[in-house]
C-alpha cells in the first residue's frame, strides 16, 4: 500500500491536503481545501489497490468509476454531495462534501464509557430520519449495502444523520480476496449487520438496508454488538431481554429483522407509514413449525417477530414440551374429590344468585319511573364540545410555522468584488442591495446545493428570464439605481449553507464623449470560436491565445456522456463552461480550474474572458 499523501500537497492544482481523516486496508480519506471554491473544506476518498496485482488495478478503475456514477445521481441533503473524480499516480480519488460531525459508532463508544446508551426517543428519531434517505436512494435503484453505526454520521450544524461510505473500497477488497481464494461470489456488508441473503449469496434488496438499519437501532439501544444479540442456534434475535420499548416500535424493529426477505417490510416508505399510523401494522402470516431440526433458519424468523420481551421464555419452552400422557407429569385428581373446590363452587353459586336478584329488583324499580331520562340527552348534545376541541387544536398549528423574514444588506463593491457566506432557512429571504449604473456589468455566482438567487432590477422585477431562481447570472445592467440579489432556499429544504460571490465591473471609458459607442464593445463582445480535438491516444491538449474585454475566446469540446472533463486556465483570465445548449454548467462560472463528469454528450463550450488584455494557456483533459 502506498504511503499517505503528505499534508499541504496540492492535487490537480486545486485540492490542498490538510490531514488524514481515516484509513483502511485499501484506502484513505483526507480532509482538504478546495481552492476552486474559496478554500471550502471537502473530503477526498482515495483508493490505493496493491500495485503488484493487475486484477486489483483493473477492478479499481471499474469500481471507482461506478461509484462516481452512482454518487453523481444522488442529490440529497443527507448524503455528501459528489464533486469530482480523478486519477493521479495510479491512485484513484473521489471528492465529496465534508461532513463535520461524529459517527454513531463514536457517539456510542463515548456514551458506553460514561455508563449509558441511546434512549428510545433518540433511536426512534434516527430511524425516522434515515428512512426517507433510504426511500430516495432505493427509488433510484441504489442500495447502500453497508449501513452500520460506522457509516451514519450525526452532522454538527443541523443534527441530522448523514449516510456515508457506499462501500466501493470494501467491494474492491472482497473481490480481490475472492479472486485469491477462488470464491464464486463476493459480498459487501458488515458481518452481523447485513442480512443472510446478502452475506451468503451477494444479493441485496431494498429491505436488506432496512434489516441493517434495524440492527443498528438495537445496537444503539442495548450497547451490545450483533453477535451478543443474535442466537445462531435458533436464528433469532434476543435483543428485547436487554431493553423494553414501546410495543409498536419494538414490533416494527422485529419485522425489519425478519430472517426471510418476504417477511420484512418491502420498502422504507412502508415502514414510515406504519410508524406514522401504528394501527396499520399487519401481523405476519402464521408459519408452520419446522419439520426437522435441520432448517430452523427458514421459519424461526417469523415466530421471533412477536413480542420477545420476557426473560422467562425458557419456561414457555418447557410447557410446550410436556405431554398429557407422559407418566413423569403428575396427573390431577377429580375436581369433586377436592373439598376446597366444592366449597369455592358453592360460594360462587350463592354470589351469582344474589347478584341476579339485585339486578332484577333494580330493573323493576326503574320500570316504574317516568321516562324523562331521554330528554336531557338531546339537550346535552356532545356536538358543541367536539367542535370546540378541534377548533382549539388547529389554532396552535400556525404558531409553530416560522414567520417569513426578509434581511437586507447593502454591498460595498468599490473594490470590484465581494464574497458572502452563511446559512439560510426556508422562511428567510436574504437581499443584497447593489447600487449600480447603466452599462456596468454584474457577475454573480452561488455555491451551495439548497439555495438559488434572483437578480432584481430597481423596479423589483427580475432583470430577464435567466435571472430568476438560478445559481449564477452575469450581464450588463440596463438602468441606474439599486439592484437586488435575492437569495431563497429551494422548496422543501429546511435550511442550507451558501457562498455568494458578487463582482461589479465598470466598462473602460471611451475617448468619444458619445455614449452610444461605449456600451457596444461591452454588451456585444466579439466571440471567436475554435473546436478543440484531442489527438487519438492522448487524454489532453493545451491551447493558447489572447483575450480582452471586447473579445471572448470560445472553445468547443465534443464529449461523450459520463466522460470526466478537466479544465485548467493560467492566471489572468477566467472561463465559463456551458452545456451544448448554451446554459452555464452549475458552479462553473468565472473559474480557473474545474473538473467533473458530464451527464450528456455534445459540444461543450468553454468561454475564456478577461477584464484586460491577457495572454492565456488553457489545458483540457477528457477521459
């Protein structure tokens, strides 16, 4: 295994390594600064296969590319966002958002050291917060396959659980081991957490993740490892002897832990519905007992989903073994031979006779009274009270909903550009006021997955159709006055971090006093196009040129779907990457370096610009 990358090393002319976050047999995770995103922290996962194993190198490329494509599909606030992938010195790297927090394994170890574990309410909340994430990835045909306390992090900033590590490193290790031992199949999953079908056959289903989530829950509740909670002789879970839960939640966990795939809940959505409406829990169908002692694993999981919270289950087993004809079991004598039984029966008859006489007498007395009792019943109509009760319940419901709030701040762009960052909630609107003059050029770019910006003219309308709810906007301002950069969260996201970069450029004054020619070079710069072709057998090429405020150098690169594109521009100029239809690629405006996987094929456009006469060199790689 290659040694760790030294701290302060810069990879791809962009990522500066800070330190190692974790390390395993086939890889490491580094904390790094992304110099292309204002030194934002990121996590870089490195796969370091054995250099002397051609099979490992081949599988590394295959699996890492597959994980990159998998992560690229995922856009969920509780899964670290994929940024880029690259290869350097036969090492393979994936760049993701950095999650600041602790794994639930670390949290459990800390609590056990102080003598306590997770409470029922904490684990219930964890399960309810992870289920929507599983429903999301399962809807995309993705199965995590390695859910355990080590792979769920409690994020510091919002206290939400985040799913990490989709198992590519572990899958590489198992494939290499399988190749060395000539196994027929390989598995990904943690022993004790992954269900039998996953560990024995390598097959995983959506409810295989549900099984692992339930194991994680009982480990956090009991503070004991799966091997201490699972009885391999009977293939049943014995976790309820260590903790007592609310019956509904216990029944849900037991069904998630069922041995048979068909006995479990079939989707995360189904579990969410049951937890929201416990009355809808359907009992498992009765399963006949096993006919012999050899295959207990096929039937015993259903029996174990019923309540198993009593410690004296061994007593129940003994009573089931006893037989009426067994001479070792003492038989009872006749009931009439027992004088205490005869006395008890007689006393019971006397009591029943007296109770019957009292009931008949009470009925006759009530029959002689006038039938006035029904009249109060219509006057005491219960309808007003139920109507007042629901009316009082909805009244508090609006109060917890956050009131919309708008914050305003004027930006000082005398230095030409400014950056702002922070956290925005769903009920908040953040407005940055920019005083500007007609003809000036405003450039805005926004980093963050859950926030969008709008650029409003002095009349409070968007400047144009491309300036409403976007991640970046750049253009010439048509009026004098106060422009507004308005930030709001994406619908459905409670809050999100953002980083805003704003620049205001004043056009170079023209010697002619007439205002008509001065805006023309700014508003209509000359665009010079050139198609870049990468020679066969090579992965990259460099082009050079000169650019000024009145000229845009546009380079067109024909790419195939899922190719990795890397761009590196020399100092003094900047570029904007556009899709084949002309739309700017997200987070690819006014940059000097960029790398990512293109989702579709076609002619991608790289527009190189500068505020002054500048010579530049553009490096392009496509793999």
